[in-house]
């Protein structure tokens, strides 16, 4: 027990608390800027079983904030690489790896296997999915979100407390990601560490859990505040009766005559309608490039215009495409409304 000596000395932990940690099961959905530091501290604390869920691969642009990864990991599956590094940190922890996105089909089934879920995602669609699945499985989840220099933190569905839909009953149309707005790596590091702290408090059953409240942090102004949130039973009961309510936001293209290539992930919204819209996530381009027309102009888009620009470079250099045009500014520039 020398590994955990310093925390066992705490009256809030002790041998009994360390045993609770060893028996606990935590699922981390999204091993990115939030999930990486959270995973490292949960593994360090001796949480017995940790699920690592992420369908993405390590990109060079991740390295400044996703502190589990190294340059040699670029191009490899995040969940698998995270497991390899975390095993070296603590060989006593058991890991389950999910190299797949959280979906309506798998969410409830996977979440049921764990005691607590930690949200490391960066899009509204998955957060609503997480929320609904946790309501149905009766599991608490630790929410965090970041925007530029600001962050939000809360614990939802804890001991019949408020849920994500109690605070945000409706989704905004546009996701705001680090890709589009930028972020200093320390901010998700701070929020991810605070998420881990909430998980540990719930496992140990000590302290005051951030349920029924949202902590707001502004890193640049060095201030924070905590505001109370109210439970909306009708939002919770609707999910219990009707099941997971997926977020789908349809939209119309300004010009339906063009061919379009959408390189965003399948969950990213809004979804443009049209017979000439081809959806191939960025990481699938090399295996599905033959589906892309090469004899007419194709407009390539993502959420901000950055991934689509990189996609065009790959398709041009590796497969000889010379008919692709980047949509600067992303999807919002080519849709109505």
C-alpha cells in the first residue's frame, strides 16, 4: 500500500476509502484535453477499473493540451495509446478500451457497466446522448465544457439531482470547438483535474459534490463563481418514458447544384440536406477516397474550414485529386438560416 500512503493518511480516505477506489469503475468518454488529465489522476488514485472511450486518432495539434500523448503517438488511436501510457503509470488498474464513438445503439449498454461517467467530449450532441443514457442507466456523470478562456463544471444525475437537460433543454445549432476558437492547454487541464476530483468525492462519499450547481471559471481574469441550478422533473421524466432523444439539426444548402464533401464526424451538426452531399469523416478519407467524384468541382467543408483544408492536402498529395475546393469558414457559410 506504499503507492497510496499519502492519501490513505487522509481521514477522508483511509484503508476503507482506498478499497472503495479499488472497487470503483469509471468510464471516460473522450480521451482529449479533459479526459487525459482526468485519467492520469484517477489512475494515480487507484481507481480499479477505467473505461477509455474515443474513436479519434492522435493529431499533432492535440499535443499542447492532451498531455498523455507524445509525438510518436501521432496517427494512432487515442483510446489504445492512452491505455498503453496509463498502464505504465499504474499496473494495478484494469482498463477497457472502446475505439468507437458513443452512439444511441451502444450508450446505455456500456454506461451500465460503470459507476460514474466522466465527460471529455467537445460537442453538444454527445453530451445530450451521455445525459439521456445516464438517466436511463441511473448513473451520475461529471460534465465539463470549455470556450476560449472560460470553463464550466457540474455533476449531473447524482442522487436524483438535476440533469444536463434541466440546464440546457434545447441544443444550440452550432458546436464551438477548440479547432474553431483556440484554447490554452492549461484550461482543459484545470477542468479535467476538477472533474477527477468530483469523481473521487463520489466514490469516497466525502465532501460536497457539485450537484445542483455549475462552477464557472474564467482563467484570464483569475475568477470563478458557482451558481445554483434547478431541477426540471418534466425533462427527466420525458427521457425515462421515451428513451434517448437524439439531437438532429437539418439545414438547407444555399446552392444545391454543387457537390459537397463533409469531412466532419457523424455526430456533428447541423446536417445539410441534399443528394450531392457526401459524408466521409476525416479519419476515413484514405480508405474511402474512391467514393469522391474526381471529374467535377467538389466543395469540402467541416465546422471551421481547418480540417477540410487538411483533407484537401491529403487527397491531393496521396490520391491526385485536383478538383477540390475548401469552404473557408466552415459549414455556416454554405447553409441558409
